[in-house]
C-alpha cells in the first residue's frame, strides 16, 4: 500500500547527508530576503527568543494569539511565564476577528501574533495598526509558510519579527529547526542576546536530532511512509485519539539548543532545491484548486491577487461538522494524506487546560469543526486526488 504524507515535505536525498557543514542560517535568510535572522532548534524556540527579547524591551506580559493555532504557540507563552489571551478568528476566515482584537488590546499587551496558516498569507497590516495604537509588538507566526510572499516581500517582515519552522512536515526540514527574522535593527541584537544567554550547546539533544534527520532522509518516501506515518496514525484513529491523529499533542518542555554544522549543511543543500520544488507544488495546487472549485459546498482557502503563498496542503471547509466528519471517516487513515490542520480550538485540548484560558471563540471552534486538509505532496497522484474529490462530492 502507498501512503501520502499529510503535507508536501521536500524529500531529502541521502547524498545530501554528506558534504560541507554549516551555512543554512545565511542561505535561509537570503531565501526570504530578511535583513536580520537567526537559527534555533525549532520554530517554537524562535518564538520563545522573540518573546523574551520583546518582554525585556517593554516589560509588558500579555500575548494575544489566534484561538485556532498550533498548541506549541500556547506552550511557548507559558514557558516564558507570560500571560496568554486568545482572539477569535473572523467568521469563515483564517484572520483575526478585528473587533474582538481591538477589545483585547490594552497597556499590558506585549505582542499580537497573526498567523500564516497552511501556507496562506495572513492580513498583518490591520493588526499592525492596532498594535501601534496600544504600544504592542507584532510577531508573525510563519511556521507553515516559509517562502510565502505578499507583493514580492516574504511573510514575517511586515510585523516587528517573525519565525519559520523547519520541523518534519513543514516543507523544508532539518527534522527540527526554526528561523527568526526581523527588519528592525534595534530588535535583532536583543533577540541575539536572548539566544546567546538561553540557548545551550546540548550535545546529546543535538546528537539525537542528527540521527532523526538521517532517519528522516532515508524513510520519508512512499515505501516507508505507511510504517512511519500510517501505522501510528491508524492506531490513534482506532483508539479515537483524534488530537494524536492530527499530530496536536506536544510535550510542555521546550528544548533550546544549537543546531550543529552537520544538520545545517544538510539543510543548505536541500534548500538549493526548494525554489523548484515550491514551483512544482504550486502548479499542482493550482490544478487541484480548480478541480475542487467545481464542487458545491467545498470552500478552499486560497490567495488574493497580491499574495503568493506556498502549498504544503490544501485547507478546506465544508458546510457543517456532520459532513466534515463523514468525509474524515472515509478519508482520514485511507493513506491519501487527508487530515486536520488542528483538531480543536486551543481551549478544547484537555492537556492544555493549565496554560490556556477559556476565552470565547465560536468562529475558531467552527473552523475546527468544519475544516480539513488534503496533502499537496507530489506523491499524492491524480488517481488518489480523484478519490478524495469524489468523496467530497458525495458528502458535500
Ligand atoms: C509547527 C508550528 C509551530 C511550531 O514550530 P516548531 O518548529 O514545530 O516548533 C508554530 N506555529 C504554527 C502555526 C505551527 O504550525
């Protein structure tokens, strides 16, 4: 049996494990055209470093994040000892409900975190305007959107700072890694200082990551994905453990350590193929968006004229939860790379209870209940995609 991964990760060639070391941070910075940037061991680690640097600058403590986002974002805020507030999304949107956001902003707001989900480009400009009025910073969570652009400029550079993730499943992968970026010459040294003080040379952790990256290079291919991705997925589904099936369960411990020259070398060689790979995945996504566009009741999140997002997956919304659940019953676990972005809004994960407030977020809950994702991996062939489309046609 074949198995498509849930997102379009750039497969590594085993040959890329060998060669000169280092150079990834600089190459990734150039790829997005960021004036200042730095590498850390995960996107979450980058977010932590940015938060600590900003907190030291302003003394404020409240961080406002979307109520529908990666649980690691909430865990990072808790890790820093800061206060989390959730802002709902606008109805049927991936962007903030701006009325609610403006009500949340006050003299303790440290940062607001617009999020470029699923490779799409979030509306940062109105958030920036609000943030400036209340003296808050804007941190763009671009973990899923390395390479996405708006009017020719990379995401992550409109706000005060931004970060990308190079975790497995996020496009380009170092197995774990992250890049923070900023255009602000005053902020960059503050983030670098936080990095130098807090990020250790944890040789053991890094050694593990090197082994994991080597294993990833060998096993991230259709012949092995049924074992490394499909088996644990179907086990979680069988148990009814949907948060695990969606990959939403994380340890509250957030490691901070340096990325070795060896892993950086692997990433730099892979990065040289990323532009061509993203052109291929964009072309595939455009073809498939057009096909889904013909299905009544299926809404796919896509780009506006000025936006050029990236396409790890196609994120779509069905008319109601009942139909979404029927589609998932038939497709999740079928080896076709269909899954959920996040299974819940943040207040609805039991394991996050200690660090997430029960803020009101009907639209985030609605999105969690009605949305799903289709892999945009090049390994999901047209026949597999046609099977997905026919299920969607049937249920929607
Ligand atoms: C994955 C992800 C993160 C965290 O990135 P890691 O590299 O896994 O730590 C943050 N925000 C969003 C939206 C993500 O999808």
